[in-house]
């Protein structure tokens, strides 16, 4: 079996082991030395609760007696486990080949990851189907250019406003619940969009789409973070594989969407993506529950059962301090988080260019036909399918920082040379280089964001780079358009996009100091 698989299983075993405070460890040693593995008698515990209320009367709240009663019941329920009868499911045997699939633990990682990929593949086939039909739909209902821009920006605006509260709900309510709820809202929003014929009706439908995406994508990022924590040595491979599967859906989807739009009209494609979102919702329902918030609450309750009042207060203070680490203000004081914001913004600006100035430059300056522009998009998606998993594997071998710097440099070089292309073939080569760079940078940035997110606040912390990208999606088209108008030629803004990628690469090279695998494992222990 591979070393990666053995290290993944080792990390999983450490992650599954119950954590205890230093004070609890000292008491456990004392208990073992006395030869008595049972807990204190109920009368003694009741007396401790009474003394606590007498010493700290301001802490009395309604239901405190019920909380203490539940705490004592949970402690008694753990007596058998303390005596050596463990109720925990044993970790997979590292020497058992049947427990490993492609180097990933089968039950803990590979199976839920497969369900996640299958669900998202269907969804992204639907998203890809919308790409060729979207401009045709705008024309069919008579939207002007400015009105179409408002409609396209509405989801980004909603996501910009809702990413942070959605991230907090992901941590408190649960990953799977938010993924399913958000995807169901997406299905309803796309169905409603297919029924709309005016801007006044379209804007609310697209705003609700953004709300659904905030919930679904926030849950997806946190769920993926939980999966990669079980196998941290394969974090880059996991995120790269996810992006490759999504890219495959974007390759297949336009072929289906074009045929459906020709046969049944552009609005029918929205019903297709609504159906894909419902299928994805059903797929998410099959995912095993990974509710980090509930697990953490139970762990905290178990740890606090054998603490004195002073120890419990100190422990709660430590928890509050850890929670503050996922606050955006705190995150932005960290060099790694600032680099993540810059890299995510540069990547997002490249995607905005793909949808705006690159097609315009190809058609206006190089005389490309719509078919050739479509080939340009397909080539970019195909190269992304190959480079995304490859970049993930390389990141696991040589480190995330190297992959981020080199991939962003590839983006900058590709876009910089594209402006000087003299024919469509040269443009395809340059944009292909950009496509490979951005496909490799995306998973590496996501993996680093997962790796550096404060434990227990992943949902909130992971919304920071995502929100930066959404802000670029909202303002980017306007900035690119104004730049092209000011410079007076199609594609002039490509220099701006290339410069942002080069600046992000430089920032990563200078300031990025991601934790290495040894430090990560030490932190788990």
C-alpha cells in the first residue's frame, strides 16, 4: 500500500481520537494510580454542582439543573468505555488494502467523495448547458445590454451579501443541510427564471439564485474541508479531482444545451439546469453526515464534565478565543489569508475576462467565428481537466506554494501574450496556457484555504476568498469594459488581467508560508 494511504489512515486515527485537556489528563493519571476507574459518586457530583451555584450565583440560568443532569448521565454512559469497552468504530487498518481506494480511506473519504463528485458532475453538466443558451435567452426576451448586465450581476450581489452569514450557518447548522437547502433554492430559482420575461421579474429570481449558491457552495467547501482533514496528505489531489470533474461537466453541458435550445427554445435550458439541481440535491442527501459543529459540541461537553468551575471557565475562554480566529478582521491580519484573497481575486478576474474581453478580442480583432470561439472555450475546459488533478498531485508532492506561484505565472504569461496574437491559432495557444494555469491554481488555492482555516470555524473562514472572488465577478465586467473603452481597442484589458495574475504570483512568492505536513500532523497530535 502507498505511503500516502498509510499516512492518511494514521491522520484519520489521530483525528478520531478523543481530545482531552491537560487538567483532565492529570486527573486520569491520578485515577489510574489509585486503581479505581469509576467516576465519582452521584452525591459528590451533586455537591460540586451545589457549591458551584453558591460560589457563582450570577451563572444560574433556567434549565441549569437539566444541563447538569444530562452531563452526569453522559458521564455514567461513558463508564464502560473508560473501563476498556470502547464504543468507537475502529479506524481502518492501514495494512488492509480493501479499506483504501485510490490511496484514500474507503469509508471515511473515498465513498462520500465519490457521491459528492457524482452529484456535482450532473449539476455542472446543467451549468454548462446554460452557457450557449444564456445570450440567446436574453435576445429572445428583448433584454438590452445594460439590462442583461444587471441580470448577470444579481447572483454575484446576493452572494457578496450572504456569504458570511451562510458560512456561519454552515458551522452552526451543518454542512449537508446547507448544501441540500441551497441546491433546492437553486432549482426553484432556475425554474422561475425560465418563466420570466421582464427585468423586474428576472432580478428577484437571479437574486434568489445567488442566495442558494451562497448556502450550497459554502456547505460544499466546508464539507470538502472536513473530508481533507481525514486525509491531509492528499488534500491537493482531492481538490484537483473535484475541479476536473466539474470541468468535464462544463465540456459536455454546452453540447446538450445547444441542442435543447434549438429544439425547444432558450428558456427550456433553465428547466434542464433546474432538473440537474434537483438531482444534485438528491445526491447530497446520500452523503454521510459530517456535522463538525455537533461533534465539537459533544467533545466539549465530554471534556468539561470532569472540570472544576475555574477550569471550565478557562476552557470556555479558550473556545471563545479560537472562535474569534475565524473572524474576517482577524483573518485579514494574516499574510496567508491576504495572499489567498489576492490569488482568488486574480483567478476570478481571469474568468471574467474569459466571458467578456477574450471572446470580443477574438471576434473583433482576429475575425473569429462563433464556432471558433466555442472551440476556444472547449480547448480551455479540456486543458483544465488535465491540469487540475495534475496540479493537485504535484501540490501534494512539492507543496502548495510552488504550485500557486507557477500556475499564476502561467496565467500572466498566457494572457500577456494573447494580446499580441495575430491569428486564432496563436490565441488558442495563449488562452490554453492561461487555462492550464488557472485550472491548477484553483485547487491549490482552495487546498491552502482549507489547510489554513481555523479549526471549528471553517465555514466562516472559507467564505473570505470566495467573497473576494464574488466581488470581482460583480465589478470586473464594468472595470474591463471601461478599460477597453479608455484604451480604444478590443482586448486592451488583457494587460490588466495579466498584471493582476503576475501581482498575485509575486505576493504568493514573497509572503506565503503555508504549514508543512509535519507541522500539520504535529498540530493534530
